[in-house]
């Protein structure tokens, strides 16, 4: 975390974090938090209720980041850890502008997708429904399940590439940006 930059989350999560010494801001459904001049953040819904955390609040959310410059507005949507839910494709209307870049979760904890997650096809369809201009698949290839030696080899590495293929099939107006672990991309 960067010094002085708070965690922006749901109110119950923010209270929990604050009690543990983490600076947090709890936002309601229609609130924006101004990070700096021209940069603001708001929460978006997310559905991730299959694995509740018994010792902490589990309010799931995504984030919209809007950057307003003199002649341009840029919107980044980090969907959060979520499954598809009613209205997910209408999220750009919350920003009042098209989504330029989406960080889209495309996998889960194992080779079979559990609730609270999207597979590559579902994620590509969300990008189509929301008219996302470019999408970076996340939530794949980095989380190794403890004791997961019994799982099929390579299962963690396919979701990102499968998302790229699914975007080509289902979201023709979206540019997939599949990065290697630790990779970066300069937004044009």
C-alpha cells in the first residue's frame, strides 16, 4: 500500500480495516471518492458469496476509476472477484463514460469453476455486454493451491489465453491484453 492512500471499499470492510490500523474509506452505492484532482473512484457490485470469510466481513465489490482531463475522460473498471450478475453489462453507465480498460477475473481456485467466479467465456461476454474497449484478464496463473499436486498440470495457465480466444469470438470490439505473470502494458 502507498502511504496516505486509503483502501476504498464497502463500509463494513472499511470499519474492519480501520480497527486493524489500515486507513480505509467506506463508500455507499452511489458515492465517488476523489483521490486527487480529476481522479475519482466508486464501487461497483460484485458477487462472491460462495466462500464467506468467518472472521472478517466479506462484502465484495469492484471499482471504477475515472480520470477526467481537459479533453478526455478515461475509465478503468476493476471488476473484483465476481461471478456474472444481473446488470453487470450496464456498469459503464455508473461512470457516465465508456470503459477504456477492464481488469477481468477469468478463473478460480481449481480446474472446475466454483461460484463467485467467471470463466473465460463469461468474462468475454461481460466485456461485450459492457462495450469494454480493452480487457486484461486477471485472477489466473498465480494462485497455487496448497497441496495441489493432484490437480491436472497446466490448468492454471490456460485461462488467460482462453480469454483472448473468447474475446475474439464474443467481443469483437474489445482488445484482449493477455500479460505474462509480472508483465506490464502501456495503455495507448
